[in-house]
């Protein structure tokens, strides 16, 4: 698990030795208006996020996941103030499918081709969303189970 007080994952170097990082089956947390995974700017052609769960506290100008392709991810914003502002749950450049976003967002999911089965506004029913030490196991009855 990434330290919620640590740095943002933001590998946006686009030079000759550009980093192409993919995230698979990860659990991430964050707070205080930081992006969680931010592959913004430049070429995103090899930047993929799949099977990841994110819980964070952000009320303005943040993106939980920004990548070329986002699949099978669940994002929950715990902040209850300011109507979500410009906070985005998932922003994809090429495609997004089988994702679930819930919480206080200005925009829950945007960008790319909508490959279907994207749920918005439905509580994923994580076991424990404490940002410092979450248990992002889905409880029985979660709308995200079998949704994609």
C-alpha cells in the first residue's frame, strides 16, 4: 500500500527514456487534494491501470486515476464537502471499462471510449475505508461484484 502522506505517483517524464509504468491489482490511498495515479501530459500509450482499488479524501482539483486505459478499478472519494469541485474519479485517454466510482466528485468518469459496465454513484461497500489503513475487500451485496 502507498503511504497516504507520501508522494504522488506522477511519472510524467516524456523524454527519450520515458517511463512506462502499469499498475495491476493494487490498493492505493491518498488525502488532502493529491492525485493518486496521474499519467497526465504527453504520451500515455503504454500507461494502463487495471484491477486497482482507490480510496482518498479530495475536494478540489484532484484526479484519482488518470491513464491511457483504466479497467476493473474501484474509486471512492470520502470527502463530503464542496460538491466535488473539479475532482475527477477516473480520466482515461483511450478507454475505460468495468469501473466503479462513488463519492464526492465533480465528474466521476470521463474520457476515452466507454467500453461499458462503468458504475457511478453506487457505494462499492468496501469493508473499511480508513485512509490510513483501509480494507478494500468488497462486502457481500456490493454492486461492483460481477458488474464487469
